[in-house]
């Protein structure tokens, strides 16, 4: 009876062909479609499940589901992304991404609309991909240029005098379950009485002769955290603000040249705020596709 039962229910689910989409996402979609361990194979509508999987996951161009005994095999084909080289052929203009003054231009393709020394506003046309010849014929091209300009960026930083941080206390609670065909049997179940915690799950499948069995040990770990308050004085808050400012410049201004910066400090009862106005020099061009009716 046990052999007959095991031969007619889903015990193994295999997925083939996925490179972009994770197995976990596919397992979740299969579960929603009615395919999971322990389900009677005769109750599964494979055609309906294929359609649901294809509809729920846009990245799939082909889905095939079959079974051999108590093993479900899901074969998928993912859609191929467009080659990046095709984007270089799309007709486009180059517009300004900032309010700026042009300091340098280098145009490889397209018609330059602004000259060095001229002010431009955000969204204004810099290089046009529409070219008109002497016969009145219009040609659309992919504009390619490097437009250097000076512009201003303003960024604010804040450091409250009192901040709350979470730290581990070192206390843990571990729970273990025997997972058989999605049924859980507790092996070690200590009650979680932590109010502030992080949860981690780990699933260890049982193996025999290199093959995974539909039986696994599921472990759940609760790590207790404590919330503590840190108080900053004025000098310590300024050190924190300086670190925030340096991180911002490293992460967001590394590809431009900082010409000048002006710092304004504001103190309140609860925090210190810095507002920094950067004058920078960099590429202000932004491509914008040309759409035709």
C-alpha cells in the first residue's frame, strides 16, 4: 500500500532550463498552480499548469511539464534579451540633464544645437538626431556626443543627537522539523519568546547514494536583538556628518569633477543638518529616443 501510494503522488520536482529565474520563484508559481510534493498526480491538469506558469512569469517563452512515475519534470525556455548593440541604432536626441553652462563639446553623430559658453536648462535639446539635407529629405540618426558642462547639485545630511541601533544579544532559539512531502513533524520546538529578533531558515535534504530524498531537516533559528540608544554631542555629530558626506561623494560624485562646494550648517534641538551645494563639471548629456507617428 505504501509503494502504491508513493508511486501516485509527487515526491520529486525537477526544474531544467532556467538561468535568470530562481528555482524558488518557480516552485512558488508551481505551488499556486497546484503542483507540490504530496499532491496526487491524477489530480494535476498539466496543460492548465503550463499556462499558469507561462502567464505568471513573463521571462518564460516556453514551458513544458511532464511526469515520469512520481517525478515531475519542468522544462522552461527563457526569453532572450535584446542585444545591447541594437540600442545604439535607435534614433535619438541628446538633451540636458541639468541646468548648466556648456564648457566643452565633442560630437560624433548628430547636429549640435548649443555652443560652448551658452547656458542650457534641464530638458533642453543639445544634439539633434533629425538631419535635413538640401533636397528636403529627413534622416533620423542615433546622436552620439559628449557635452561637458558646469552645474550645481545640492545634497542634505542629518545626524540626530539620539539614535537607536539594533545589536545582537547572543541569545538564540532553534527549532527543528522533519519535512516529509511538505508535512512538518517537530523534532525540537522551543517557544520563541523574543520580542525583537531576526529569523533564519535552513533546509537540509537527506541523501541516499547521491540522490535527494523527499525528506529533509528544516531548521529555524531566532536571533534576539536589543535596541540601544546612542547619544552624540555636537563634535561627534559633526564627525558622523563628515562620514556621510564622504560616502556620498565617493558613491555619487566619483565620475565628475568637484569645482567648488558650499556648506551650510543648521542646528536644532534634536539634530544637526548640513546642506552642501556642489559646483561640478561633468557630462550633462542624456539620450532621448525619437518616436515617430
